[in-house]
C-alpha cells in the first residue's frame, strides 16, 4: 500500500516552494485566509470548489493537491 500524504503537508510544501503566504494563497483562490490556516493545521480539508480554484489559479492538476501525483 502506498503511503498517503496529508493535504496539509502538500499545501505547506506548495506555499513554501512558491513563496506564498496563507493570505496570498487565499486571495488568489478566493477563500478566507483563516480557512487556509485550518487546512494547514489539518482541521479542515478543501471541497470541490476550492480544489478547482487551486488547480485553475496555479495551472496545477487537482491530482497534485489530492496527493495522487508528486509533481504539479
């Protein structure tokens, strides 16, 4: 069985690699920065609309954010 990487880890790495703050990311995808904070703490996970916004805004596949692909 393949080890699953948690969304909070994927998002933290993405923000770091792209020099984005939680607020920057939130503004770009159209959500509240506190929601991004909840995602990073593992208290919540994004729904379809948020995943779609992430993929479109950053030209990244949703599979990347879901942990199904290692590269975006």
